[in-house]
C-alpha cells in the first residue's frame, strides 16, 4: 500500500478517505509540534500511505528549537504518523 499522496492528484476520493488523510496529517503534525519541530514542507510527495494511515516524511528543512531561535534539522529520514 505504500503510495505517495501525490499519486492521488486528479482522482476522486471518498469522504471517509479524505477524513482519514486529514486525521493522519493532523495527528502527525501534532506529534511533530509537541516534539518542538516545524516541518515547513507539507505537500503530497511528503505524505506516504501505509496500512495504518498516512505518514509524514522528509524533515530536510524542518526547524527545531525555540520559535525565536530555530535551528534547521539535518535528518530527512524521520517518519512521523
């Protein structure tokens, strides 16, 4: 099932699938923010579908630290979701 959300472009999605996608993304962003990170690159290619929902990937330009002094991360291999 590991498909990129970008592959859904131009297709009709059922309401429940749209809700599942939205809940997965919101849950991942909540976890990211609780960990003190800001992803900064949310887009379909950075969402991968798995059996448990969508996963947020590619934290290459994410910021960590306090809002006044963010520091870029260097780990693009992080998966949250």
